[in-house]
C-alpha cells in the first residue's frame, strides 16, 4: 500500500499531518536493524566460545564454567535482541538505527513522543507479530491496515510515520540567523532525558520566540529572551544567571534546532 496522509488532533487541539510508513520502509528499517543485531550476536557468540575454551586455538566445552557462561550468553542475547527496539525507540525519539537511516519514527497516535509504557508494549508484542515466522502476522497487518499498523501498534496506541524533511534552498529568516551565528546542536550538548523534558507547548513557545526574534525592537527582544529562557532552561537544570543576552539567544536557538527535529513534521 502507498503512503497515506494522516490527520491528528493533539490534546492541545493542534492539528498535525503525517505520512504513515508503509510495509516497504518499515521492512527496510527492520532489515538494517536485523543486520546490526546479527553482527552484535555474532560477536557475543564468538566471545563466549573463546571464554569457554580458555584457548584461542581450541573450542572445548567443560564443567560448570561452560554452563554458567552459556546461560549468561543466552540471557544477554535475549536482553539485547528485545531491548534494542524498546530502549532505542523510547530514548532516541522513536527511532532505531534502521528507522533513523530510512527516515521514519514511532510516535503516539496523538502526535506526542512515544512513552515508556507504549514502547514496552509495542515491542513486547513483537512475539505475536513474528508468528508463525519472519513477521508474517505483522507484515499482513501493516499491509492491510489503513494506517499501516501491526498488532503492537494497535495495542500500544502508536503509529510509524515518515520524518520531517528539510527543504533545501528554502531557509527561513531564523534559519539564516542561526547559520550566520555558526550555531549547531554541538553548541549545547543535551542528554536524551533533557530533550524529553520539553513538551509540545515548549516547542511552540520556542518556535514562536524564534519566529518573532527578528521582527521586534531590541528592548522587547531582550525582555522576550529572558522570559523564554526562564521558562525553558529550568526544565533541563540550566541556570541563566551570569549569561549575556547573546548567550541566552544562542541557547534558545539551539533548543529550536533540537525541538524542531523532535516536533516539526511536514508532508
């Protein structure tokens, strides 16, 4: 099935538009994730054999050491293969390595970022979607469902969508200002928990500030910068004391870059 437009109204009564990710893009992302996991699994298995053998030239299983090591290997493989999707989707904005490569992500049906519980549920139900083999049930549901959902998505209340794509050569005024200042996300390194501390209302605040920045007088600009910084910086434990207006402006612009990637989508 082809990509389909999805209209979502958030709890804040904001209308958002997305393109749902179909079977092709989701399969491509999963195959890349599977390749990554296969490499990691192979490394773990080879390492286990070497540990058990005690000799790089022989592979001999013996005694309780072998049994304990094998048990640890099995547990570790289970944690990695299941936890890979659960951890990355929650802590990295709904994106595994494969989803990031293809340009898709998991979000809640209301347009918000995926929650811890939703990530757990949708990935726990991979067990069912995998039946009877090779994601047969999951692929059938994604293909025939109007929003390309598998069982895990239905139960968890999630949906996989295509990410926002930047329009090359069509920079906005604030994009040009940020570029002229030489600002990138490296200016302010944020942990994932700090990014998730910001909600949609914070994104709307910073977006409004950034869009108005070049259109207002200097006195009003400085006041608006301090007010916006006071509201937003406390969410990530950052103090605004001893910072100049320019430094606060730069921090807010970099937050704009972070949250734009997290919250802004376009068809």
